[in-house]
C-alpha cells in the first residue's frame, strides 16, 4: 500500500494566514520528513507563492476559476496558481461549491497545466459522478461533520466504504480521500482501514494549541 496522503486545508483561519501559514507549512514539512507521510498543504492564494518557495512539500490551491487568460478582474487564473508554485488544486470544496460543468472544466484545465485535481464531494452519489470526470482524487466530506470535531471515519464509516467501492467500480484510477472532523491518529487509521488513501482536514490541526504536535499525533498510528 502507498503512503497515506494528508491534505491540510488552511481555509481562511487567521491561524493559517500569512506568517502563520508559513509557520504551519514548515511544521507540515518537518512532520512529512520525520514520518514519511505524504503531507500536502492548501493555503490561501495569496500565500501560495511564499510557501511554495520555502517548503518542499506539495502546495495546492483551494480553488481555481475556469477562465482563460484575459479580462477577468478578481478571478483566479489556473496558470497563475501554477506559476505561484501550486502543483494541484482542490475543486468544489463544500465551502466553495461549483456546478458540475465547472468541475469538469476545472479538471480539464488543471490537466492541461499538469496540476493535480482533488474534487471534494458531499455524498456517495456526487462522489460517483465526480469519478466519471477522471480527477486524480475524490475527497468525500459530509458537510454536517466539517469543523464539528466528529470524525467521518468513525461517525459515518459506511459513507467512506461505499464511496470507495462505488468509485472503484466506476473509475479504478481515481484515488479516494475522506474528510470532516478528522483530528487524531485513530481517525486517520480508521479512514485508511475503510479503504481511503488518506484525509483532507483543517480545524483539528489548525486550531490545536500545538499544530505540529497535533500533526505528529495524526500520523502516529499508521
Ligand atoms: O477541507 C477539509 C475540511 O473541509 C474538513 O474540515 O475542519 O472538519 O477538518 P475540518
């Protein structure tokens, strides 16, 4: 089995903004180096450039707009996040939903630029739909558990298991992650035992008193 994947979504917490974002990215890099776990970080757009220059772990954008270069003031051009140093992007996060045709367009645009794609979904049906669009990852996150501290891998194990099964029937190349309420080593282990390849998480680490210690605890059981 491959090394588990941990994607730390910085969202827009002040604890993961600006200088704090850089510090958190460096802690993530240290934990990745110490443990061999594949940790990726998804900071806000304006922090991507600095973080990508200073750490050697993969940096993802939280979203891209499906626009072509030109007159689109205030938009997020995929080419720009790539030049800033991102190697992939989240798409359709629960806090940044887009329509199905935009998920498709974002995956195609990211593919053309060599950016990895992590499509977030809310249930088994949308996960299955997302798998047909051929992203690198689908991350199932039941919205009601996001930020709750109640781990999806323990509260709703069947949704993870069934998503893995459904996606692998539809498109075996797609790798499945899960997220929402994940914070401890037991939560991550449960997610892996259910067949996912890793987790997408935020508040359990970002709002911890000692995020580096929380990350070390997260990866301690695998
Ligand atoms: O993208 C990760 C996410 O939505 C889960 O958030 O705070 O429950 O780990 P959290």
